[in-house]
């Protein structure tokens, strides 16, 4: 089983952003950690793949919706 995890970076702009995004923390395994053979445990802990990068402007107080 795999999980989606997320991290956030705020950038002042407009500007060209060309940096490596931080790798999010791994979620704990559903059935616990340490039950696999060492090589599989290592592979599980090191596996990571970017799926999506979402970028959007942060709304200012003047553009927020009225409540």
C-alpha cells in the first residue's frame, strides 16, 4: 500500500522557481514497521515519487470571501 504525502513551500514572487522541493515525511505503515526483511524495509523507507506539484497564489486579506 502506498500513501500520498504533502509538503508546502511559500515563495514571494512573481519569479522563476527552480529549486528542489522538500521531501515530505513518510507516513507510518498501516500494519506497523519492522516486520519485513531488512532489504524490503530499506526499500519501503526509501521509496518516494513525485506525483503532482500544485502552485497557486495565496489570497490576500482584501480578496478573501466574506463570511
